C-alpha cells in the first residue's frame, strides 16, 4: 500500500482500519451486548463486550452501516481491549478528539459505535442487577442520513 495515494483527509491508520477492520463479528457468551439504532435509515451497530472484572478482555462489533462506521468500530475496539472500563469510557473522548475534522455524517456514524458500547455496558449492569435482558438498545437522536434525498448515491 506504499504507492497508494490516500484520499483527501484520510490518514494511513484510517486506511488500514478501512481495508482490514479489526474485531468485526460476533462474540459467543458476551458479558454485555449493546445496540445503537438509527430508526430513520435502519442502520445499526451491535457491540459485544467480554469483561473479566473491570477489564475489557474482548470486544467485537457488527454493523450494516457505512465505511465510516466500520472504521470507527475497528479503531475504537482496538483502543479499549485489555483496558479497564473507566479507560474505555475515557476512550470515547479520545475517539471524538481523533475525529475532530469529521463531517457531521461521520460524527453521527462514530456516535453510533460509541453509543453501542455504552449500551453494552448498560446491558452488563442490568444483567448484574438480575434483569433478564438479551441486549440493551439505544435509539439515536441524530440520523446518519444528514443530507436527506441528496444521499441516494
């Protein structure tokens, strides 16, 4: 990939996560499962987390969303594996800082990933408190479809 000219605004780390997403798929026996849903477009992110104590030992995500969602999911899961939950919650701020130059649509896609992680932590807490909940679902306030009819490419 050395001779590839990067698209404007894309760095090598982003290209790597786009071409070879990390931690994509489903986990068996997760500690928590969270889903963030964009009801307007039908896009979603499912976030699976396995915790050992407060440590995020393994995590995966799945989505029917765009490439921006896949890139952020890949980057964020890599950031939080083998760190404690507090670090992971702070990593949301770090991820938002990394996306400082993102478009509104890219930021909303990122928010779906981060919201799905938060939902997985809520599911974990609910299960620890004795609630029978297969997964925790959060509905997004903002839609990925920020351009309305112009987004039909």
